[in-house]
C-alpha cells in the first residue's frame, strides 16, 4: 500500500513537472510575443508634441516663435524707419535750398520782371569782336582836307579807345584766369580735406576697407552733382547707404539699441552709485540679538560636551 502511494506521488510529481515543462515555454513564448508586439505599438504611437521652450523677458514669458516674430517685426520697423529718415532728409534738404525763395515768393508774384532779371545770365563781353569793330570803324574817321591822313584829334581818340579795349581785355582775361586758379585750388583743398575726413570716418573706423572706399568715391563721382565744383559733405553717407545697405541697417539697429538701453544703464549706474559703503550704526536691539545668539551657541556646546 505504501508502495502504491509512493508510486502515485511519483506519478503526480512527474505529471506536474511535465506540465510545467510544457506550459513554461508557452508562457515564455507568449511573453516574448507580447514584447515583440508591443515594440511596434510604441514606435507607431505618435509622440506628444513638446512644448516650445519659454524665455522670461521683463517678467513676461515668451516662446522662441514669439521671439523670432518680434525680431522680424523689429527688423521691418528698422528698415521702415531708415527709409523714412532718408526721405525726411531729402525733403529737409530741398526745403533748405528753397527756403530763401519762399521768403521772396510774394514779391516775385507781384513783379515777375524782377525774377526774369535775376535769372538773366550775366552778359560776357566779347573783346575780340569789339576790337574788330573798332578797327573797322577807323576807316570812317574824319580825314584832313587833302584826304591823305586821318584827322589828328579823331585818330588820337580812336587810339585811346583801342588802348582802353586792349587793357580791359587783358585785365579781364587775367582776372578770370586768377579766379579760375583760385577756385580750382579751393575745390582741390576742399576735396582733399573731405576725402581725408571720409577716410577717417569710414576706413580708419573699420566701416569700409580701402577697396570699398574707392568704390564709394567712384559712385559719388558718377551719381552726385557737384555744386560749384564741390561735392556735398553728405555724399559719402548717401553712397554708404546705397552700396552697403546691410552695414548701414546694422549701424541703425545698433544705434537704436544703444538709445534704448541708455536709460537702463543710467538707472543701474545710479543705483550702484547709491550703494556706497556707510558706517554701520548698531542699536540696542542689535546688541540684544547678539547676546541671545551667543547664549544659544554656548548652551549647545554644553549639551554636546555632556553627551
């Protein structure tokens, strides 16, 4: 009987172990299948959209998109301001040039002949023609009774007039030549000084290199009208704006930034200046607080010593 029970137990144990062997791989297979099947699910699951990082600016939180938009708006506004400034300068220059005419406009409307007289070109004397006419008139001078010679008095007057015309011609030509030389020298000095000023302002400062500076000078010669032989002083600024717009806009932005932060820097400097080291004046309350802290520390050390 005991043998039967032992055999039965052995049979049960063998059956159980067999079932465990049979069932265990199935469980493992199922587990692996689940793991394999879960992997595609994780890959196919749409990833949640991450929120854009925010940056705090003057107590307000802004996203990167908002900051980019603000930057674009600022750049557009800067270009618009630069364009308006350019147009405003042109209008002011025209008003400055036409200002005197605005003052005399009422008088010119009443007397248009005055304007015609003002605009009438200054007559230039043709001394060569005057001398030819004067020589031609010699044939019509009065002669002596026998007709062999000119009348002495008439011929003397003719000679004096000829000398006067010749002297005036020589004097006028000499004056014109001297004025021309002085004007050329003045224009040359003006141009040299202006070029040195531009070179210092644009090349020495690092705004332009030598090649860009020469290119600007060439643009000025081709596009700017000289006034009485002199180039306007703001011609280089106009050339710089037209040829190197990106640099010009960067400087406008930098100048605008400096103006915007100047009050902040000034305020910070004022605060820093206000924080000067002052003599500390201790009160009775400070003394009482120090005594209390000292007593607490002493008692703490005593407890630590006893423990």
